[in-house]
């Protein structure tokens, strides 16, 4: 998979892709990630990429020309162009699974007060990572790259993500424990050390439902 990230601040990604699972995926060429500063595509002699909004208002808007030209220069028939915006469709685990099967993803990071509305016309999807506003699309881009890359073949064990919260059954993950069996008076549930795998699976299913009911009852309706 190839992921191109269009951003005015590529240095924000320093370190994020050089640690842990993402670094290993890059080193093993499971994914290719390119940071593209779309300021390099502006035709403005002063390298300007934003301007004031028609009709007045606070802040500056990203202009069409640099982003259009940048996307058109790198887009192929296999590309999926995604605009990261607070008013996009809420991001979910099932979206991450779907995108993990794409060959080429282009992520557009907005910044400043917003962007010219016409930029939406070159995007295949608009995604939001939550009902709040950030300074730009760089952090959401990191979220998408991390959540998608871990699902690529060979990056982590398949069984590790098949049991994730928010998977197809819409249940939160069951509680997990490791050694020691007793820590400060808190004991591991007896069933987990019983060796009875059928009972363990039943317990985990029951605990997932219970946890979801308590914390995210909205998921049970799905």
C-alpha cells in the first residue's frame, strides 16, 4: 500500500512513523508513506497557499490551485482521495478495514480556518475522527495511517486485530489479565486459569457484552 499525505507541516510527523509497529511496517516495505508539502505546488510567487474568504469572516482559507495541482500530479486510477475535516463522516473500525484493501490513499490535511469548498470536488471521501476541532488534519492523518497500517498483511498477527473492540460484532474488548495472578489484593478471575477454553470463551463473550452495555450502549443497537 502507498499512502501520500498532503500537508503544510511535514515535520509534525517526525518520530510518529519512526517508532514501534509503523516503523517496522515501513522497514519491511509493507507500506510506503510519503509526506508532500503542497506549498511546493503553488503558483503564487510568494508561495502563498491561503487567502481571505469571500463575504468576510475570520481566518484564512486554503486555496484550490495548490491542492488541485498536487492531487492531479500524484493521483492514479487506484487512488482514493480523502479530505480530513470535522464535518466528514465519523471514522470507524470498519472504515479502517475497508481502506486497508486499497492500493493508494491520498490524505489531504486542512489547516487554518478551513478550505475553499471547491476542494471537496476532487475528494472521494471526507472523514472526521471525532466531534471536535483540531488545528489541522495532521493528527487525524496519523490516526488513519496507524489504524490502517496495522491491518495490512504481515504487520501484526491477524488474531490480534480480529478481536479488537469495534470489530464486526460492535462489542468492546473483554478484560485481559497477565501475571501476577494476585496484585495488591486484586485477583485474576478464576475462569481464566481454569484451562476450560469453552468456559473462557463464554466468559469473555459475556464480559464484552457487559462492558459494552455499561460504557457504549449505543453500540448494542447495531
